[in-house]
C-alpha cells in the first residue's frame, strides 16, 4: 500500500520549540510509528517574497511517498 503525504514547513527565525511538535511533522511522525516507511522524497525550496512577509525567511515543501505492507 502507498500513501502520498505533503509536508510544508514555513518557519521564521523567531519560532521556538521542538521541531517534532511542528504541526506539519506530527502527522508523518505518527505514520512512521505505525510502520509506514519512506519510499521516496521530492523536496523543494520555495522562494519567499520578503516584501510581502519580511519575517518569513524560508519555506520548504516536500512530497513524501510512504509504503506499508498490506495487512491480511
């Protein structure tokens, strides 16, 4: 069985805390704990127009293909 997951991490430099508590990573961490395995990653860095949002410094988006053996 395969599942496609989209992750987006738009962060500014003032964000504090544990990266694993980030809402974008909680879902994929839960799937990995359920036995899903990463089969393929397609990462992209998205350029930010600092004139529109000067506090945002980076945006990273990735499509993650997960696989898991089908349970009988």
